[in-house]
């Protein structure tokens, strides 16, 4: 029998995931209305631009991070991108890759798709271990390319030119158009990824997402880890079978893999009481199951709140800036 308390973690996660999904959808709709006002020639918008939309600009955020490190100041165009990026990084440093399994809408949708695949085809499939390891390397390679291109390849001067340019100013609009004016190629790629995700758990997250790769590396420092009490473990392997990241939980004292997203699925599937738990290394007693979800949500709220309170949330661009720049969007490229 699965323990009630261990299932609580999973239920909490579902609630947080869907709350966040609807919140993000609300941000998207509101930003769409804002852009629509500009595009339709209205002199003002009924809704203000939601700064949270900048969460979709992680590459620009990385550029902003370098600007901050070099100049000591936060660039005023799209500062929320950096605030969200740093918050998510902090979440990983303290609470595993929890952004991926608790908040990221792509992660939530990927879960829906693989569970649908399991219903339709009876089970999900596993790629041969050697190929799985090889494919997992792709996301680290992509991360390396981005880090090298931005942190090493772009001089301080180039960074300033990029952040001051119209391209960065309207990158949020370009991102919106990516979804609302999807090209044929984008549709084919998304359809292929969805198709593969039906068969293989978390295909995008596991093999291709460079953001997840960065968060995984940062999560190595997390004091929270899944810990297994070997004395009470019967070796049934239900934890490993359920793990969406395909980790061998049943044979680890503590799961240190950068692939662990802190989803607590293994905990929910362990039939033994107090054998598996998400615990900080310094805490030896069983920890109430609500603690980890509370830590995850608290870090996120605290990070975003700090950005808002310190005045690094709203972009410096005005409605008239968007009126001037949006007609140029089609012709702007970096
Ligand atoms: S080890 Fe547990 S918490 Fe980590 S990804 Fe696997 S199921 Fe989720
Ligand atoms: S940790 Fe729990 S689910 Fe995993 S092998 Fe041991 S008893 Fe089974």
C-alpha cells in the first residue's frame, strides 16, 4: 500500500504544476492582447504588458547576466528575464531541478503526453542504455554551445550592443509570434517531438533541453536529495520503474544524478514507510512531506518578489516604444 503521506507530495506537485500552467497561460493571453493593441493601431492598451512573459527568454537572460557581471548593473530592458533566470537557478542550487518537474509548462505537458502514450500503447518504451546516455549528452552539448557563444564569445561591448538593440527589445514579441504565427517547420518539429514523447518519457527534457542541462549541473550542489534507507528497502524496484528520468533509485543511497528533477514520483511509488524521502544532507530525522514543496514554492516566490520590490521587474520600454518597434519585427534578426 502506498503511504498517504508519500502520495501527498505527488498530489501537491500536480496542484502546483497546473496552477503555474494556468498562470503562464494567463500571462501569454495578456501579452497577446497587449501586442494585438499595438498591431491594431490602438493608441493605448486595455491591459498592461505582463513582465512575466520574459521567463520565455532564457538566452537573452544569459546575456543580461553577463552584462550584470561585467557592469554591476541590471540592464533596464527586460530585467524580469534575468530575475526569473536567477530565481530558477537558485531553485536548482537549493532544491534539485525542481523547476523542471514543479513549474515548467513544457515539463507538465511532456508528462501529460507520456502518460497518454502509456494509456494508448500499454507502456512507455526504454531506449537502450548506451543510446540513452549518448542522447542525454545532446542537451549538455547545446548548453556548452550557448555558454561558449555568450559568456566567452561575446565581449562586454557586444553584450551592450545586443541588449540596446531593437532585436532584444522585441524578442518577447518574436517569441509570441513563434507560437501564434507558427511556421511549417516549427509545426513539423513540434509534432515530431510530441510523437516521440508519447513513446519515451520526457523526450525533450531528457535529451534536448539545454536549460534543463544547466539546472541539472547546478542541482549537484543541492542539499536536498532523494535518500534511500537500505535497511527498510525490499529491493522491489518500483521506485526505479516509476522514475520519469529512468534513474536506478533502488540501488542508490542518495540520488545525486543531474537528471533527478525532484518530482517525488519514486517516493510516491515506494510501498515501504520512511524508506525513500527527499531530505537535506544535514537532516537525519524523517521530514514532513510538505517541506520540499514548500521550499520549492517559497524560493520561487521569494526570487520573483525580490525582483519586483527592488525595481528590477518592469521593462523600461513604453507602449510607444512597442508602437515604433513592432512594425519592424519581421525584418529584425540578430
Ligand atoms: S529519482 Fe525520484 S525525484 Fe528524482 S527524477 Fe526520479 S522519480 Fe523524480
Ligand atoms: S526504495 Fe522502496 S520502491 Fe525502491 S526498491 Fe526499496 S522498497 Fe522498493
